[in-house]
C-alpha cells in the first residue's frame, strides 16, 4: 500500500449510515451478477467451477479498484469429492403394453428416467455439461430386489415399519424428499438392511399439488424434475479426510476406508418415474399420513415387484477454492464482520446458491464504493464466496479450520446468504447475542416497496418483537457458529410460488419467471445485509446483548424442562424438578442484572465493555464438544443429529435427555454432567454481568448491588 493510500485509509473514519447503505443495492447490477455466475453448470471440482472462481475473483478485483485496503484472495482447497459415472434404474419383469390391442402383454424391462429432458422454452437446459441426476457419496454397485416404501425415510418411519410388521431387509427402499436431510434417508435405510435407495420428489411436497408446474404456467416441480444433493452424514462437516484441519494439498488425511460413507447405491428420480413404481406395488396400504400427492395407492412393500438399480461414482481429492475480498477497517482492523455465500451448484444454481451469492457481491460492491468515496467501516469487512458447500459445507469449514481460534477472537459476526432472495417476505435465524442489533438494523432497511421498513415486514412474536429462528444445520454458518462460536445470522426472503431445487431447471429463466425479473427480492435482502453490516462494523455500537442471551436461555431451559417431563424422567435424578428448575431460577434472577448491564453500556460505555461482552461468547463454548460429536463445540446449538437440517438447541443437555432411560444410573450421570456444563456457563455469565455492573475503579468505591451467586455443578 502506498503512503497516500494509507493516509486515505486512516483519515476515512466517518461512520457509515446503515439507512443510507441499505438503499444502495441496484437491480441492474444484481441481474448482471446473476447472468455472470449462472452462465454454465459449475459443480465443485469441474472446469465450470474453475471458471466461476475466476469470474468471482475478477468481479471482486474490479469493484475494489482504487479502494485503499481492498484485497482479494483465492484460497485453494483440496477436499475429497465424488463424481457420477453412470446410473440406471429399471422395473424388471413388468407387464408392458402390447403393440397391438389383440396381443397379450409381455414381460419386460421398463427403464426409468434418471435425468430431466430439455425444455424448448429454456435453451440452457440443453447445456452439454449438465449431468445425470445423482446423489453425491452414493455407494457404487448393482442390485436387483423387491421394493419397500419408507415414507420420508426418517428414523421414526423405519420404527413405524417395524411396528407394522414390514421387514425392509434385502429390499430397495423408495422414500420421498422432505422431513430430514437426504443423507439420513440413506443412513437409516442402510442400517435397516436395505440394499438400495430411490428418493423422489412428491407432488404433495413440491409439485402439482402446490400449484402449476414449470414451465406450464407455474414454478413448481414437474414430473421430470429431480433433486440432486449430498448424502454425507459424518459427525463433523467439511472435507471428510481432514476433520478439524484445513484441506490443503499436503494435509495429513485419515484413510478413506475409515469413513462411514454410504455403501448402498442411491438414486434420485422425479415423481413421474416414482409413480411407475408406486402404482405397481401390491402390498398393504401405508398409513394415511404417509400418502403423498400421486394419483395411486401408496403401498408399503412388494417382494415381487423388482427394481434393478445400478450406480457408479468415483471418490477422489479434487481442487476448488474460496474467493475472499477484504476491506480493512479504519480503526479496528483486527475485528471483522464476515458475509458469505457459496458459489458451487449442482447445475446452473440460479436459485441455489446464486440468489444469495449475488446479494453478497452487491453488498461487497456497496461498501467498496463507500470506501472509495471516503467512508469506510471501523471493523474489517470480509466478503467470501465459498467452494464445495453442496458436498457437505466444505469451503467455509476449511476457512474456519485454518485458524478457528483467531476467528473466535476477532470475528464479530458471520452473515450467511444461501438461496436467499426467493420472494418478498423477509426472515432469518440469528444467534441470541446479535438479535437486538439485527432488530435495530432492520428498522433502518427498506421493505420491498421502499415505503416502509424491513422491520415492519418481518414476522413478529407475541410480544411484537421480530421473530428470529435458531441457527443449526444446512449451510455455511455451521462451522462459524457451531465449531468456532462466532455469532451468526442466516437471512432469507421467501414467498415465490415454486421450486427448482437442485435440478437442471434451476436457471435464470426459471428464476426471473417465478421470483421476478425486477430483482426486488435481491434488493430487499441486500438492503437488510447492508444495514446489518454497517451496524455491526461500527465500533461505537454495542452488538452483543446480555439480555437477549439470558432470554434465550430462559426459553431453552423451559423447553427442555417440558421435554424431560414428557419423557417421564422425574425418577432420573428428579431432573425436571431439580436441575432444570435450578437453571430456570438462575436465569430469572440474572435477567434484571443483564438488563441493567445493557442499559449502563448504552448510557455510559467504558473501554472495558467490549472485552467483557466478548467473553459472553466463550463462556458457552466446550472444549470437549458434544458426546459423539466433539467437532460441535458451542453449548447453544448444533445440527440435529437425526435430521441434518434442523437445529438442536442446547444440544449437550437435550441429547442427554433424549437418550435417557428412567432409573438408569448411566443416564442419570450423563444428564448430571451435561447440566453441570450449563450451570458452569451460567456462573461464568454471572461473573461477566458482575464486572459490567461494577463501578469504575475509584479511591473510595461505593457499595453496589451484586449479582447473586450462581449455582455450580
């Protein structure tokens, strides 16, 4: 950096107005970013992926021209990836229609489609680089067996099959998408003894039952639309071969054979092909709640109806990259606000992920432009396009695992944007300590009309406050929040009538027809992001709320108390009446002190407040991690261990309660240990509040009201 540039950086310390930043997004620029990145299929590790990485690098470089402190980095990663070779699904021994009405039907083979046909209205669907439909990490092999219908393929669905007397062993399972992460469908099917799995999109969930289909007047999945996706369900996320460390080219790797990857072949299909199977099954009828939208009976099993399933995939270490732009902060460059979105897709990815990626790019352009004009943030801003998210949240995890400790010390927040701009109804999930700051920022951002605030359009709770979800699994926030403990945010805007999820039809043509060619959704999301970033990047604004942390603790402890009662665990150390009541009572006594601390910080801030508030994050971290999943280290949230997408709040104690058996000493001890961890975190939180409420040091300190002692383990 030149001396002149450094001087500009040091002098440009004017506070960024969140409201002004929120009105910067430009529809034409968002549209151009969309066309650029959705111009070809770009599965991670392919030539299209490499070209996408180069496009992102060039876009970041161009928007940062002439901006002091703007840098762009391509961070190469070398994860294990899988690639499809071939796939085949057939019904064998089926009665085929005779060529003449007078001739009897003949026994034969009925091939089922394993990819989507091209659409004349959308030439992009004829792109030569589009793959067959596939589920990454499927086992390779060929099987021929009878069929068993397993509903959504959840753990409880297989338990229900057992109660109904249906034995899935030796069968090919057919499951519909939804209810859990597709990888758990494969995991539970394999554990139940199934030799293969077919997954289909049911019209009741995403097809004609919802409305008109694409391209026939609506945006819902047509009969040929197939959802691709990963099947990985390891007890950590990121590159399978380098858990806990960055997947560099020369990284130490665990043996491939040691991984619990799927062994059975798995094939996704559309509901047109699924009807060919389900309509021919002759077994007992399924429970009413298992029946979807196809005009046929949903029967449980048929040993005589044979499927021939053949899947071949490769698994090898391949190269992809994260593309990262940084704008150095003017006064606190060691602290950062990170905005990220992944860039890889199963096909074109116009919706997933690019409806979020373009918002991240437009936010980056906004703050680069502000800095060029002499207004820059106090804290460093990081804008990241992550690689290989679709395979198992790889790129962002490798970034975090490069130096998780440094992120824990320096990252104020991580904001994730994945398939974000899909309508005009804003929403999001937010880590507890950031909720007040986000609510404040929403009041400065416009809604989709520009005539009111995003806060007015946000869903509200019973108390009139904006309703925020709990962050768990499913996207690039997981490593930041669940592993490194960086408070995180996941924004979304939904409401469009349709879905092209992970299919060859996820193109710009679909997006503009269904979500809107005016890019109002993307402008709405980017405006919210800009306001939040400006708020969090301002060193003079408190971004951590002790009251919000305590309120969330009250809600989570009350929820677990009800869970314990429902599971009749009173005999296991009288859990509901003692440990959880103690935790609840402690939080209730803390709330007044937390509110006083937040009020004091707002009215009379001190130089030490930042460090004290920051320590509220570390008090809820566990070095040991969760039982069986030590990679997950925050006590506040983790991905649900049986669904993958859902959130498990207070997971250490929640899982101990879920696994407990009445009158079992081992269960009692595990619950006691888990509860002890939360009581210790409470005690540490009390200590922070005590420091925040202490008077400033003086020769004759006056008496003060002290927070009552927290109950220890």
